[in-house]
C-alpha cells in the first residue's frame, strides 16, 4: 500500500509563484512514476506534469515553461514549482503515484491553489 499526502496550496496573486509538495510513503518500490493533476470547479481532472522513476519528465502544454516537477528521493517527496501563475491555474491539485505494471494510481487528498487578485 502507498500513501500520498499533498501540501503547499495557498491563495496567490496572478503572476506569483507557489511550490507544492507530495510526500509518498509505504511500498514506494512499487511506484513507477509520479504525477500532478488538477481539477477546477465544474471541470474534469486534468494531468499537469509527470516524472518517472528514470527522471523522464513531461508537461501539459498549458503549464509548459511555467511549472517544474522534481523529486527528492531522500525525502520521498515530489515537488511542483509553479511560476507565473494565472487565474486559470486555480484548482485542487492532486498528486498521483502510479503503480508499476498496472493502470492503478494512488491519489492524495488534494491541495487547493487559488490564483486571484
């Protein structure tokens, strides 16, 4: 079993920055990749960024050049650095741990990011 806990969400002004953290615990050796997703009010959850166990990184076009995903293996933590935030980035951000050889994802409870002046 794997536990995922996100933190770092906050209210920030447009153009500002924020860093989200995702702490993973449990059977982390079963995880092949970590991803950040988000869900805005009235919309479906969308993928934002992903990092594999071999550090292959991909981003959604909407955040490319503004967001950076990274990880600290010693701390079992994945980060999402968000710069140049826009009102459209307002959402609950979820961290997902992808179980190896399956389509199963362990989800955290989410952290709220609000971009508003």
